[in-house]
């Protein structure tokens, strides 16, 4: 489990996120949703330590991440995987080297064992046999899937996904959502996913935190979200024409 | 005030760069890769510049000393001294600041804007150390070797020009090259080169590392990297000359 306790982050004196407290449960997909600029990415970066919080704390299974030493954080990071918006694959390395990178860092095993793990991860994301391809040769969906393979290479306890479906067609986006959900269940990970894609929300939103103007505005599940009478949340959800029609019909 | 903040950021960055590598084996591998990128890939440009630099230097020196009272061997001597003391270490380093510096800044900058540096950080790697440390070490090893080659090629170029331009008898030029040689001057040239190599790689890496924004900022950082490292090379050239030669 990951917990944010009264987290505040400022940039140049302005609160970008303010007093956010939220719990992200293990074994389910936790979604942070909100409009562009609402503070979702900043919150995620605070959770993983890419931004230092100005106030509050972040807990990883009762360990206060905010006050950890450099070495303690490094140890914890072995248990983290992150999928970035653009994939963030290393351009100079091929697919196999990208997925093997965290293994080279932390595993002392021979190359053969690492290769087995790489192939296992690539099979999990349905990309077996693309080991020698360079990131530039891959499609957007494939880049995301290789990035997921890299993120799960060390069998992490915590998986972070920053807008994993942005820029993808609906079919590929659904595939990525399903993949993240399946991996979360299979490896019992605590997965936190940033999204403003309503399809993702309704597909895999088992624990949803809605951020509005830097504040936690609403929490609930995918079953509760369409029934909510929260005005700001409804404004966000019902910009999607399909959902609007569905609601009217109902 | 901005300069002080910039300097502070640079020192903080260098503190991170100089930390113990997270994984020695991967760091060493990166050093060899960078030696190839920085050194071998720059050989062509160093070759061309050095040959022509030596040739032009010989012709210009001859043109300035067109007096029967000046012995011909002085041209060879002057070309050797100028090449070892100034032209090869400084001019070639300035050229490398343009070629290598812009490459480093754009490489690191692109990694920053595409979140590859964040990805390294999430994996528990110190990105400054992993990305820039090997470049500094590689350039500090390879650049002095390039400068030695450059000195040799420049002298060959000067000697070649005595045949083409007929400015002085080749054997007189050759005897001038061998006269009053002080080995310390080579040491001085190499010390300068190592300092310039550290400036080129660290300043360019820093410029790329601190980028905020997108592709446009990568271009800006690349330009800044070349300008700042060139200015620092010139400043340190003066400082080191005063310290080591006077």
C-alpha cells in the first residue's frame, strides 16, 4: 500500500497540489484522474520522489519515504517500476538492452538468466521476439509495452503509470489498460495510474482519486463515479459525449 | 545574481557527477563507449584542421619573417612552439567544444525532455554520474591523445607547405623543428587539454541536464553549451598559461 499524507507541493510560491491525503491499495489499479494541469503528474512525481514534497509525507507500506536517506530510497526503488507518458526508453539501447537495464543494475546473475527474464517480461506484454529492435523502430503502443516490460523486470511491488494510454488509439489503449490490470492482479502490485481517459477509468478504475485544482476532490470506484453528484467531477466526466448520452439514457 | 545561482547549480551538479558510481561495471562500459564517441569520431576533423593549421602557420610565419637576416630554421621553430603551446591544445579544444559539446548537450537534453533521466532516477541510478561522469573521464583520456596526434599532424602540415608554397627549404624547416626543444611544453599542453576536456564535457552535460521544456530548449542548451565552454576555455587558457609558464 502507498499512502500520501497531507502532501503539498509548491512551484515558485504557488501551491500546485495542496493537502492531498490518499491511500492506494495493493492488488488493484488505483487511478488518479483530473483535467490537464490539475496536478496529477506532480502528485505522482511526489509519490515516487522525483519531486520533494514541501509539506506532508509519503508512506510505502508504513515506511516514510519522505525522510528516507539516499541509500534507503535506492533500496526501495528496486521495488518500483514506472511507465512514463512517452515510454522513456533509452534511445541508444535496443529493446532487450532496455528491459535488461534494471537487471544489469541489480542482478549479479549470468547473462543467460537475465535474458530469460527479459524474454519472460516481453512475452507478458505480448512482444516476444522483438529483442533486437531499436525504440525508433517501434510503434507508440509497442513502446508503451516495452516500457511496461522494463518496469516489471525486477518484479516490483509498486507500479506507477503516467498517462499510459495518451496518444494511443482506443483499441491499443484498451489493450494497455488490460495489460496493466492483469499484471497488477497477477503480481499483486500496488499500481497507481494517472489518466484523463474515461475509458481507462471505467475499465480498470477500482480505486479512483479525482484531483481538481490541486486538491483531492472525490474518491470512489468505477461503479460509483457515474452516480456521483459532485459538480466538478461531473463536469470532468461528462465532457465525453458517449458517457453523456449513456447518462441521459439511464 | 543569476551567475551565482548558475554557479551554485553547476557545483551541485558536479558533486552528483563525482559520487561513487552505482554500478562500477556499467560505468566502465560507458567510459569505453564514450571514448569511441568523443575520441574516434572526432579524429577526422582533428586530422583536417591540424594539417591545414600547420601549413597556414608555416606560410604566415614565413611571410612575416621575409628578411634575409632571419635564418630559415626559425620558421620551423616558431611553427613547433606555436603548435605545441597554443594552436593544438587551445584551437583544437575550441573545435571539440563545438563538435563534442553540442552533441553532449543535445544528447543529455533530449534524455531530460523525454523523461529518460527520470526513468534512470526511478531505477535508483544517479543520472548525473551515470550520464556525464563517463564522458568526463573518456574526454580526459582521449583528448590528450588527440592533441598529441594534432601536434604531429600540424608539424607535418607545416613541413608539407614548405614543398607546396616554397617558403623555406624543407631541411631548414626540419632542423628548426628539432631546435631548443623543451619537453615540459608537451606536459603543459597536455595539462591544458585535460582541463579543457573537463570543461567541455561537464559544462555541456550540465546545460543538457538542467533543461526544462522541449525541443527548442534542447537547441538553446546546445548553443549555450558551446558558447559557455568556449568562453571558459579561453579564460582557463590565460589562467593556466600564467600559472604553468610564467
